C-alpha cells in the first residue's frame, strides 16, 4: 500500500508524471514496432527455419522480446548498440585517445557517444547482412539484390530507431533507456512463457512438482536479486573539526555506502552480448561445418556446448562485474575528496592507504555480487539441459527484469526525495 501511495504522489507532480507517461509511451512504441513484419518475407518459410531445435536462437529472442523469431523490423533489437558500447569501453583501456576522451568530462562523453552510434550502425549492417543473405535467405520472397538491400536497410533502421528511443528515455523519461527496452521485451514474453508451461503441464510432459520447483526458483531469484542489489557495505568516515573564522565545521561521523553489486545487471547483459558473437557469425554460414561446431561446442543447446557456454558465461560475468565497477567507482577520487574535506577512515591513513583499503573492500564485495549473478544466470541453463524444463527464460530474464526494475524504482525514488516525498525503497 505504501508503494501505491508513493506512486500516487508521484503522479501528482507534473514533471514526474510527464516522465513516467513518456517512458511508458516509448515502451508502447517499442512493442508496436516489434510486431511490424519485415517486408518481402515468406512467413511459412520463416516458420520452417524455427521448426527444429531453436536453442541456438534463444539468446537473440531474449533481447528482442520475440521480434527475432518473428523477423520484425526490431529483429536485431538493441544488441548492436550493446556490443558497440562494450568495444568502446574496452578501447578506453587499450588506446590513449579513448582514455583521454573518458577523462574530458561531458564533452568527452558526447564524442564517445557519437562514436558508439556510428559503430552501432556498422555492426547492425553486418548483422542484418548475415540474417538476410545467410540464415533467412530461403524466407526472402524475391531473391534479388534490391530485396536484400531493402531488408538490410529496414533492420538497420530498426536498430537505429531503438538506439534513438533509448536516448530519448534517458533524457525525458525515467530509468536507463537501453535497459528498459530489454526489460520491455522480457516482460512481453512472460504471458507466452507461462502459457508454454501450462501447455506442457496439460500434455503431461511436466509434473506439478516441477511447476512448484519452478515457482520457488523464480521467487528465490527475485528475493535474491533484491537483497544483493540493495545490499551495501558501510565504510565509516570521521571528519576532523575545523575552525573557519568564528565558526567550527566538521567533527561529525558518516559513512560511504559501497554497493555489493555496483554494476547491477550490466555484466549479465554484456556477457550475453559477447556469447552471441559466434552465433552471429553462423548467420553467414547456415548448415555449414562451422555452424555445426558452434552449435555443438558454444551453444547452450549443444553437448558439451552447454558446459563450455556455462563456464564462459561465469567468467564473462565476473570480468564485466569488476570492469564496470572500476568504471563507475573511482577509489582515488573518493580518497582525494575525503582528504580535501578533512575526512578519514578510522584506523586508515589518508592518501595511498585509504585508496588501497577502498580497493580491497570493493574487490571483496564485488566478488560476492559477481558470483551471485553468475550462479543465477548460469544455473537455469544447466538445469534446463538435463530436466527438459525451459528455465533459461526464468533465470536470466528474471535477473535482468528485476534488476532493471529496481534501478528504475531507485531513480524514481530519487526524484521523489528531491521533492520531500517519502520514497518506496526502505
């Protein structure tokens, strides 16, 4: 009831109300576009492509909310943008030019955003080319280069539009636009996922015990994500007393809240994008030996590919968790600001010792958050492989959906707190 009361108060503030409505309208536009088919495609032939084992395509359908399997104008989803963002972030470590841009503040971020957009278009064209000329070629009605070019341009324009949509949500709405687009696709698949489970139960392929276990797993994931996302390690900070003129400042105690999962669900999204890359290459070589190799060794539907996929998923999630934490949390800057204002951590010398202490604490709690994310994202894949229950949707999707929802709620609460309203995150 308290949450509903807070949301009701939020709608009474004109600025917040307009942001919430704008965000919802943008998500509606996304879902409308996800149901507009690409022109010149034979739907019967398209259905035959997915008639067999579609485990290879599950990752792509996850981000697109079913637009990939239906081959709509948003079939590529936002994955080219995510891949481009990963590449640019990694380049900040390898190349001084990008490292310099990252340190130039607002202007540097604008340049990096522009480069990311151009790289997104290039990656979208490559991926659209692979889909049109490779994987779905037999579904194209008119086998001419003009038809191929039209389809490639439509798919690329769809990704560019989603990229613009996400940026509009960032500027005029609530939450992270790109994450909310992925969230919208996941939520849109919940009814069909539940219907599929009910159909399997009605056919006798699933028992009531299996359904109960699935429900328990979903509840545990939701509660676990909430606890880890909200969990913090409080570092005590003491400020020395200072006399300025006739007034005395400082002398109070406070703390630095270090989040257990500083990176949120970004590591999971980035890991999935990297794991999609070899599957994307198979677009260009359908039915080839390379595709068979990827399906067997690198796909969650293959054997022993499910084990290789699980190990790579764990390693990538841990890597991106530490990488993104290093990007968002700078212990050097925190220590310098603390020292400049006369603050210190009890028992720790200001300066280098404080930096080393913050690094050590952040590394330890980040490891806990990374392991949690890796287990939740990987365990359903292994369970579904051996039990026959499709839990890949339940695991990774719930993790991303709950994480994005929490981040959005946090931003909405910040908006409320700024206006002296009580938030709904206790």
